[in-house]
C-alpha cells in the first residue's frame, strides 16, 4: 500500500513545488524593478492594469487605487502618457471607459490617455502595450501582489519596465495564492510565445502622443 500512496503524494507535491519555484523565481528577478512609491525611474508611459468595475459603473477600490497612483506619476513628471488596459468582454462590461473618465476627472489631459479594451489578462495588456501601442518603456501600476508577474512578463518581452505599487489597504490572502498559479501561466505564455488578440486597426502608438522631454 505504501508505493501507491507515495506515487500519489509525488503527483501532488511535485506540481505544487514547481508552482512555488516559478513564483520564487519571478519575485527574485523582479525585486530590483519594483517600487513602493514615486521614486521609480522616469519612463514614457504608465500602464494601468484593469480590475473589476462595480455594478454602478464606478471603479472598484482596487482599480481606483491603481488609477490614483497613475495620476500621481503623471503629475510628478514620471510619465507623459497613460494606457488604461482592461477587459471589455461585452457591451455591459467595460473596464477601460470608466478608467479614462476617472483619469480625466483627476486632471490627466485626454490626449495623453489611450485605452486598450483587449487587455483581457496581464500578459495581453503588456504584450499589446508593446506590439500595438509601441511602448518601449513602462511603469506598470498595480498592487504589490500582482507586480512581480507583470514586470517579469514585460522585461522578458524586452520592455524597459518598472512596477509601482498601488497598495492602499488590505487585500485578500487569496490574491497571493492566485498569483502563484498565474505566475506559472505567465511563464508558459512566454515560453510558447502566445499571441493575444489581433491588434486593433488604426491604433495610435504612444510615440504619437508626445516626445519624452528628458
């Protein structure tokens, strides 16, 4: 009876061990590129990664924290353009339009904001920032549990990327466990060079908006 139990145990423990190792690797290699405040190096563009929208159409607290941080970065002169990337899976669900409205109300000129409604996941948002919007340098704005994966993807794709935390409260422990699984997915996406949705026709690149003044 011992041998079947051992095989079953290995079948469970080995995949768990691989997932943990992937996550530790991602955290280790991105540690030096993630900032908790606006001391982050200057880049051209801030990329806000999408999150849930409330039933009343307003930003969820998590997404609002991200948008607020992006506004701070813009006003501090750390970026000159913002990509609001998120999911617009149906006419009844749109993450990016409310983000743009919030940014404009926060004092960001509309001409310096672009939206990407095909940012259905982190890999798609980062990939499209590079391949659709021609971004070569990014400050990625999200919560600390999410940033290692996002920055890892960006740098593996060849983008000069940094992360800035939008932490402004306590987040569920399940977010961290979810990230461990998502880390493995990110590595597979990179290894197999997954191509997200086709680029949107006639999409302006970030280089069309402004020339970086520094």
